[in-house]
């Protein structure tokens, strides 16, 4: 399933849920979600070296951080199921997602940087 959402012209989110995959975890062993994504500028170009933060919606969920690669892509490993906000931070620019449910399967997040700072 792939869904695109646009909010305030700054964020595009694509969700892909993988079902029936050959690499599924054995019964009784929950598989952690696979989270990947990319960060784009206003013109749709890849943004390199951008800090990505996945912030859990509850105190029980930790905060995870990574950086985009030379293609503007990122991957977050070890993130347990829950609801998270994804935030992209770069010098003078930022982008964020609404709260997104993260469960088993694959989540692909596309963040678009804006020239306005993230609001806390």
C-alpha cells in the first residue's frame, strides 16, 4: 500500500507496507519495522547530510537519529512499533511529518525541507 499526504506544502509522506515477504520473522519473534526515506529540497533535489530524528509520541518510546547519505536517503534500524514524528534538520531549514504509526513491515518517509525552523 502506498499513500501520499501533503501538509502545509512542506512534507510529503509515502507509506509502503510490505506483506507476505520472504524475510518475515519466525512465529513468536516479532520483526522490527524497516524504516527508510529521503529528504528533498523545495525543488525536489536530494539533501545530503541532513539529520533525521524519529521522536516517539510517548515517554516509553525512545528517540532515534540518523543522517542522510550522498543520495539524500536514510535508514533507521531498531525502531520498535509505535507512533513517531519524523523531523529533518539542516542549517536554516527543516521539515517534519505528522505523527505516523510504525508497525511491522516497511515504512518509507519522504520529507521536504522548508526554509522555516521546526516549531517545538
